[in-house]
C-alpha cells in the first residue's frame, strides 16, 4: 500500500464533543479511513461524565510510517473538529496554535448548570469571534440541523467527518468512508450516512475548502 503524503508528520487531530454525540464512533471511523490509506494512526480518548453529557475528546495522531504516543502535546493540534461549540473553545484553548484549523458544529448542547441558571453559556457571536481569533481557518457547520433533516441528529458526527474530508488536508475520499463504514456498521445504514458525509464535504467546499478533495479511485 502506497504511503500517503501528509503536510505534517505526525498530523494531529482532535475530535471533541459531549457524551451521546457519537464522538468515539467518528474518531474510529476517521482512523479506519486513514489506516486504509496506509497511514499509521494512534488514537487516545478521554471521557468526562459522558453518560451525563460530559466532555469527550479523541486524539488522532497520523503518520506516514511512525507510531506516536496517543496524547497530542499542548498547543500542537492541526485540526480540531468539535461536535459542540463550547467544546471547540475548551479544546482550542489547550491544544490550539496560530496555524490550527477548526471545524465547529453550530448547535449547542447546554449543560445542566446552564439550564438551571447557575452558569452562562457564551453567545454564538462570542464563540465565533474567539474561534476566528485563535485559529488560521475556521468553519461553522450546522451539522446537527442537517442531520435532523436526514432523520437522526446523531448523524451530525458523520457530517463533521465529511467536513474534515472537505478541507482536503487529509488523503481521504468518499470511497474511503464507504469502505470504513461497511467494515464496522450495517450496510442498511450506509446510504443515509453517505448522504451525511456528502453534506459535510459540501458545506466546507461552499465556504472555501483549502484543497480539492481526493477523488475516489476508478
């Protein structure tokens, strides 16, 4: 299998969200896609009170040939993909740097303390301004809203995988997603997940992706 070229080695990806959003599934699907392209992928996962909507974070360290420790060093993320807006801020503060790219789902999930009036949740404008100031490129994607239109809000995680692919930063395509999905999920769910993936790609392309998305092999 031909080794893929990466703009950095290792290439560091953080996927973050809260419990119940499918964060772990998204990270493992993306990792599977990259392994199929000949990359070495190390995944590290951290969980808060995930059953109660706590923070969930996956680190993916991608290399053309080396195996790296599962923990991304502070300030060394290359892409942050967030399924929840405040989680994007939380991760960006620790793992961001001036060159980081951030993809953020725009639909908030309010913690119990916010619902109960004990804490304030930042406005969309505050979140957007901070993310733009602290990143080189930022995309804001209504992933959950699009997933609801497809019939299941959990598909927001697949929309976000498509968005990552849409940046063109990684050597992954629609066909890679299809193969990785069929390796671990029922074929009966493939069509709707492909639609979610395509929506994510399209949302980033509409906003101006960085590079062309690799075409699937003929």
